C-alpha cells in the first residue's frame, strides 16, 4: 500500500479485519473508528466488512447489526454468507438465519419478476 493510501477507509477496514484475525482486538477497534463506520454504513459490502470484523472479535450483537445493515442496503450474497469463514462465530445465531432467509426471499422475488417480464 502506498503511504498516501494509509488513511483510506477501505484500507483501514481491511487492517481492522487483519488485526481481528490476528487476535489484536484493540487495534481492530481502533481502526474501525466513527469515520470508518460512517463509511461502512454507506455501502453494503463495507457494512459486511464491519460485520465480519465484529464476528471475529466475538461481538455477536454488533456483527448481526452490521450484517442486517448490509442486507438492508441490498447485499444479497446469502450463498457467500453461509460459507464466509469470518462469520463462523455468528452463523448459529437465530437472527443470522433470518437475514439469510430474507436475502433468499428477495432473490426469489427478483427471479419471479424477471420471468414475468
């Protein structure tokens, strides 16, 4: 990474994920400050990054909250969420299953609508 990109929101989120995976929770949370989370809240994929980081850190409620945000912003990658290794800590949570069901329902609705056209 170039030095001038070090404060890029995406780069900081990736560093937060790396710190979380390495067991450096305090550093991960430091990277995901208010500004990084504001950025994550604007995009479905960045919201999923936050969910993954919180899941790895064992912060289940926050991970589910961010996963829900990701879904509500249009992320419908249910198949990926089922196997995403960073979400292993939250996969058995009842709300996780509800979110996947919602994603799959929306996907089925889009397919049915496309067939009608």
